[in-house]
């Protein structure tokens, strides 16, 4: 049996289709990679708890998601932290932390003034102003 050659236009069209299919697969692979990349960490608000209270005593940032990090340098513990609007019920209360632990919690809050307090130490207040 004799082998027949395909006409040149069909070979050319097949190549174009194959290249187009490869381009689509590559594009899908890149979009999948981009969507599964880990999100960057949220902005951080930091304070240290000293024997005399929080340093700094206040922070201001944009409303929305943020990470609140408190380093306990007070020499006391375990401590329970509570975040609330002044004069309102707590929005969040932490379980007791160790004496030298770093307490980290992520929040997503609307604009307003919030206060982080420490159970058994009403004089220790850290204010977070969200704009």
C-alpha cells in the first residue's frame, strides 16, 4: 500500500491547533499557580506589655484586617487579654497566656476605637484606633 502525503495546508492547520492548545494549557497553569499562592500576612500592630502597662499605649491604622502582637515583658502571667470597644462587651477574649509569651491574634474590624485590656489589671489598656 502506498503512503499518501497530507496536503501542506492540513499539516499547517494541525500545527496551529497544537500550538493554540499548548498556549491555553500554559495559561491555565499560570492562572492556577497565581490563585493558589499564599496570601501575604496582614499588617501588624505591635506593643509590649511592661510592668507599668503597654508601650506604646495606643496605635492607629486603617480599618480592616490586621495582626495584633503583644509581647509580655511584664514578668507576670498567665494573662487573659480582651479586645472590646470602650465600655462594651469584649469582642474577643484570649485563653490565659504564659508569663513570657507573645500573644498574636488576627482581627478584621470596622473603623472605630478599640481597647485591649488585661484581666486582673484594669490599669493596663492598649487602644487601637481604626480609621
